[in-house]
C-alpha cells in the first residue's frame, strides 16, 4: 500500500468547494419548486383608512390582479423572464422571475367597493377606506 502524504490545506479547499456547491444548489429553492418569492409589503393604518404598499418592480400593471374583500387583500402577479444570450458566454441573472400570490389579512374591516389603487415606480399603493362601523367603534374597558 503506497504512503499518501496528508495535505490539510488541500482538504480544506476541497471541503470549501463542496460547501459552496451545496449552498449554490440551495440558493433559490423556491424557484426550483415552481414558486417565486412574494413581494414585501408595508401596512399603515390611519383613522379613516388602511394604506397597503407592495414592492413589485419590473411588473407591468396589466400583469397584476388585485382582489379585495372586507378583511383581506389578495394580489397575484407575474414577472416575465426576458432571457438574453450574449455571444461571449452565459449571462448571470439574480432576478426572480415567475408568478406570485400573496394574501394579506387586514387589521380592520374595510369598504372594498371604495378602494383606490396607484402604481408608480414599482410600488403598488392601495388606499382601503375603513367601514363606517369600524370608524365609529369605541370600546369601553373596565378595570376590576
């Protein structure tokens, strides 16, 4: 049996390459399962309305579907892939393409027939006016 010299730095380098390959294969697991990451949201409540903002950059307004009920907002959209090839090799892209669906529960009931929407610079803003009974609701708290 031949004698093999131990080279710890070569083994560490090999281990690092294996770990990098493992993390690269796990980098975007949601895309590999046929889903995409849903857009981040910001919710702000005023005395008269609930303001909901979503980041949806790169999505055309015609590719967004917004459905509002009295207590939730459902948003579906799709960022379509625009794959381009270069003569010198492969183009790297870290953008997320595909469909998304997100349902956001609202903290109070709203008038879903009076919703106003604005889409500008990749930010979808929804103004959701509160239902009249929610505006006038006062709760008395008693101490024991």
